[in-house]
C-alpha cells in the first residue's frame, strides 16, 4: 500500500480503512513514511476530517504503536484526569492526591509546558529533588505505596504520537480535532485506565478559544474514551482569565499546597472548586460512590481532614522530593525570592476582559515557560493576580505582581500584563463568567 495512495484518498474526501490507518501509523513509527508524506496526510486529515470509526482506528493504531503500562495487579480502580491546558492550570497537583485519598489508583502521565501554558511536570520539578522520569517498575511501586504517581511519557508509550506531534506543530495542523483526540487518548489509554475525567478549556487562555470548537473536541474525546471501554466524562471550563491567583511553577505549587493545608485564600477558590469537581468525577466514574454528589462529599472530607495533604506528602517523598514543601511551601520552593514588579491599572473602572494567553506569554518571556522545547525554565518567576473579571479597580490599583529576575525584562513583561487587562466604565453583564460551563457525559 503506497503512502501516496492513502494521501490521495483522504485528500479527495474518502474514508480511510482500518488497514490504511494502521499502515500510516506504522510508517510514521518505523520511518518508512517520509516526513513530507506524513505531513501531507496530516494536512489532508486537517482539511477533510475523520468520522468516528476513523477516529477510533487512528487512536488504536497510535496506542498499539508502543507498549502499555500494566498495573492490573493493583486491585484499586484506575482513573486519571487530563486538561487541554491553560494559564495557571495547576489542578493535577490537587486532583491526584484527592482522588488517591478516596481510594482511586491514579497513574498520571503528564506533559511539559510550551508557549503560554504551563506543564505539570515542570511545576513538580520546582520541588527540590522531585523526579518525574520513572521506570515502569518505579511507577508501579509508588502506585502501590501511595495511590498515585506523576510521571512523563516514556519512550515506549505511543511512540507514533511523539513523531506526529512534532510534524503537526511544524505543519500548522495542531488544531485538527481527530489528531488531538488520538494524541491525548493514545497516551491515556496506555495507562490501563477504567475511568477518565477531562477538563476541556475554552477562552482567551485556552488552546481552543472558540467555545463551540472546544465543545466539539470534548464530545469527540468522550466518545472515543467510551468506545475503548473507559468510562469518560468531560467538563467544559472557562479559561478567560488565569485559574486561581498564581501563574508560574513554584508559585502554583505553593498555591496548591496551601489549598491542601486549608490555607488557600479567596483568590484561589476557583482552583479548589474545579479540582474537587474533577476529582469527584473520577471517584464516581470509578464506581466508588453511586453519585457525583456522594463522590464530591467524599473528596471534600479527604481535603478537609488533611488526608489528601498526607497523600501528597507521601508522593513527594516517594518521588525523591523535599517533603518539607508540604509544611513550609514558600521557604522551600522560593528560597531566594525574585524581584517584585507591581502591575497597576492605567484607569478606573471594571475589568471586562483578560487576555490570559498574553499573561502566560509574558511569564514565559521572563523565564517561566518555553517558547522553544529546549528552553530552560526558572521556576521562581511568575505573576500573582490580584483582581478577577468583573471586579472594580481604581486608577493605580495593583492588578497583580510580577516576579522576575531581570529588571528590564520584568518591566517589559509588566507592560504586557497590563495590556492584557481591559478596564471599562461599565461592568460586564451579570453571570457572564461561569467556571464550569457544561458537563459532557458518555
């Protein structure tokens, strides 16, 4: 079966057979398809789309391109969570210990940040000594002992995805929903899950800014997960402003630890609310409770009793991190505090719009993220937001505080953050901001 035959069929709008899709994925994995041939087919898929059967076949072929993790000897139900990413999106650090404290086994395979979004692995590595590169045996031992593990994708898991992701990035086909679904689900299914909760974000700081496109992605992810026998639900959530107060790796970990300690302030309420809801979905989908309401109550008990904090502490210890971060997070995670730059409102009025992506990019520019994959990250830099959408501000009032090492870059980033806030005379319509927009179930 020649690559150009498969390319031309999809280019002309035909439905690809299972064997054609397997041939494509196999060719990408073993190198028998040239990059320009794989790129051509990616563009054809971007333009022509895929139906549900093709979507299933592509996900399965990418999953089978490597090996899966086997945690079957652990008797607890296995579940995970995935977010499409955003600015200040740190919920994995809370969801994993919350769900594990409720009896769920959570083998969480996470990624790194690129562009304006932060990566869970980068946040965790701001904890001194924390290791995310684990062998399968190490991951299995931590799961048995703690209940959750946080690790990166190994070379054996869905190798076709790594090659295709690089080509998608280079060919401007990243936004193709069938390719997004296959990329996400092939990695998640490799962990042997029984349940999966998804957080699909939409808004100025989201990968999918358009709400209807985000909803389409959520439905495709849920349908694909359920077609593989994994009980899957998605929350469509708002990313029109940073989630919580902290943007930046060390500060985001501090915010999460403070929530686990019962010390989070009002500005972190959205992080707590969304984390509890996603963890509750994982518990309910794992059938440890008969309803989401009962699961939510169970998760809140684990949070308020301190059990989730102790579960997080055991994980930090098991993965080589400094567990004192659970007791004195600011001293351990920010031992040498960076310079603070106050970001002030240029006028009085109401905050009616926040370009969250601009804030994320400003933090990345001062060392808090990656523009290129090879960029180094400074976990100490970031932004602490003081106002939210709809709030009234005075001229000269602090919108937030930028944390930076380089004064000139810090001032430049502060101007960029200031321009991300739109302040007008009239407040936005009541009810225009809703954290959880919709629940999409199988």
